[in-house]
C-alpha cells in the first residue's frame, strides 16, 4: 500500500533527529519556480494571500528569501521530523524503530504545496505555502493549477515501482484535491474517523487528524498489505464500522469516554 498524508503549519527545525540519513525531493526544480514567485511578494502581500498576521508574514518573507540550494543537513531537515501538528503527534515518528522508518520511506508520502510530494527522509527547508493558496504563477492562479498532473504522475511512478494498486488517503481534502483521481492508477481508500459526542458520532478535527497519524503509523509498523488488515486498526479506542463503510470509505468510530 501507498499512504499519503498532509504536511503541517507548525515546524520544528531546532531539535535534533535520530538519524542522519536523508534523500532529496525529486521535484525541487518545480519548488524553485514557486520560490522565485514567492520571493517577489511583500510582507503585506503574504499577510493578505495567506490570511496571517504581519509577524507570521514577516517570518515567511525571511524563509522565502533564505531558501537556497543545495539542501544539506546544515540548512535543511528531513520532512518527517520537520513537520509538527496533530497528524505527526499521532505518528510519533521519534519513537519509530529504524526498520519501520525505512519501510515508511518506501510506503509513505507527504503532499506539499511547495514540494509537491515528499518522501519521509527528503530534506526540506522551512516554509508555509498551503495547497489551497491562491498564488498566481506561470501555470495559473493557484497551486492546483501549478502542480497540474505532476503530483499524480509522481504517485503513479511510486505505485508502479511498488507494484501496488491501493492508495490509502490519510490527507486532508485540501491536499488530496491536488491528486487527479481519474488518472491515478490505484484504488483509493479513504479512512474516516468519527468521535462520539452527546450521543452522536461526528468528525472532530483535532481527534481526526491525530487518528490519521495513528493509522499511518499502524500501517508502517504492521506492513499492512490488504483492506482486512486495515479494518483491524484499533488504536486509541477506534473500531471499524462495517455498516457505515463502503468500497472506497472505511469508517471508524470511537465511543465517548
């Protein structure tokens, strides 16, 4: 199986990583085109475009200005260790054994507004550029138009190399929209996580994001190869609900504590 997850706004470029292994993102030439576009933006432009405070806008002006190649461990960090947030809290990457991290390097991908598709150990420099950003560029008026079929083609190559026909979508809607489902050469399975609140089951963003990370870890640790194994996921009290699922959506509930 190939698993895709979203990046995170919160980054950690201060703490050390448990490995010095790294790889390079294969789409850096595309990233450079976007960086050149972003380097033309003022702090006010970024604040308006990203709907952020002047402080955060100023931080991103500095990030875009300082972005430079080649990437090394001196100026960049492996993506899986750089991203923080609810999904990555659930994944708890720092506690993964090396053999599981090696498996994730092959079977896990992170969708990114700036880098397109990242392998876990791909080096990246700090940035904020969400996939839904309406950034005018040479290919259109937003990042979906910029990436076009590039992200889908990259995933198709990985699927072919793995000889797999199943992609597990643990990314947000914003990021998975960058994938052309019609031309992706795989069956797409999307797990949904609902928590019970006041007697009803609903998607609660914080818990759902963490659950995506928990499931990504479960798949990597157990080297899950089929849907039946995926249905057995039971971390943190979640359980599979057959009656609420179908051929493309797997529903997981968690009862109110």
